[in-house]
């Protein structure tokens, strides 16, 4: 496995929960499986720096490409993207692999899915971890994305991502989009954020995009290839499903009483560390840590720090029994 080349990982496909799902499965002989969940506009390879490290520690590392993304099927209708459907995907994948229980670890939307999978399928989850994405108790009344932005202005970009224009822009400027979004926080300063303030668009008005030195060429090529083939529409459904999630999640038990890890990134503009304040009320066993000098892409911006937190936490709650 070479983190700089996605084609060096073990790629698999399975028919689960009515869709064809792509996933990575490394170190299959280990009896300590981990389930890693990515977010938007990511693919499984957002975890490229963690997969070899965790497999090297002795864990089995299962990393699906979520429905709507890359080589996994993308149903056309928004209701198919609710967290219940995603949790059913993960449970069906584990059934296919004959894996009874896992530690689930998520980032970005995958962080929300990790928390919700733990609630929908508590019997399948030994422990849960999230990078950047705080636990949020299921809403007891529906709040639209427009109303959320009034409370959390850092989510303003989500309104544009629900529009047909956003999908068209990414599909027509795929390489420029990934060059723009996949940057360490130090390189993003002064860029004005995800949405260009002058144009209200992702790419329009920015001028030519150069690749960040920290984004390997083969990794960029992989994202561009998969997005050009599948299109951006499936992944953008994640921003259109608030009503679906409200209906599916409102009756879930809000308390997660399992070992939990929450790692924030100090420069994450979308999910700032303060959003984890008060999580302990709902996740009493949570251990919280922050990584300084990293933005939203902390997994590959500061891989050594992320991996150290995982090693330390997993070593306590889910140790590998090496002979």
C-alpha cells in the first residue's frame, strides 16, 4: 500500500442493500476490524494515510466508498441518502464480510454516519470515533438548511451545494475543483473559503488553480477520474437530505454509551472545535483531543498526529492480540 497511489490498495465490490458498493479491505485475517467512513467530496482514499498505518498495527481496515460517490452506485432519489439507508449499507457490508462487530471511525459526513450507525446498530459497534464532526443529538423538530445557516453561519456554503449550479460547476471543472478544495489550511488562508465571495460559486472567478504540493498527483488523478465518470450529483445529495434525516433519526436514543473519540482540527472552518462543546452530555465516555495547525483535511494534513491519537485510543479500548 502506497498512500500516494490509490491503485496499490485492495479494491473490492459487493452487492449490498440493493446497491453495488466499492470498498477497500486490508489485513483481512485480523480479528479486530475497523470501519472507516469518508465524507464530501471525498472518497475512501481520504483515509489513505491511516489505512496502511492501522493495518500495520494489526487491525483489519474496511473502507467503503459511500453511496453516491465514486464506484459505488448513486440512487437518483434524495430519500435514498438518509442516514438509515447508509447504516443499512454498512450493516449489509459487514454481513457480506461475516464481520459481527466493528469500531467505526468517520470524518466529515462520515463522522455523522459513524455516530448514527452506532445508534441504528448499537449491537454492531464496539466503539466510535470521529474526526472534525461533532456528535449532534437527533433533532426533535425539522430545521431547514437555510435556518441552520442563521444559527451556524459557517454552514452557509451548504445552501449553494443544494443547487443544480453546484453540480454543474463541479462536473464541468472537476480538476480545478479538487485543486481548490484539497489544500492544507495554511495554503487556504485568504482564499475566502469554499464559496467565492464575488461570484457566489465554487470555481467561477478564481482564476487558474494550481495543485497543492501536499496532494499527490496520482491521488488527484484518481479523484478526477472517479468524479468525471460518476458525476457529482450523488455526493451532493448529502446536502439535500435534512428532511429525510429528521424523519429517520428523530426517535433514536440520543445517548451513546460506548467508548468514543473526538478529534478536532484547530483551523477547520466548516466544523470548528467549539462545535464539540457539551458533547459529553450525550456521549459520556468521549475522549476529546484537538490537533493544532490543521484544517478540515486533518487526516492527510497531519497524519502522524491523527494516527497517534488512533493508536493510543484503540490500544486502550480495542487492543490487537499479537501472538
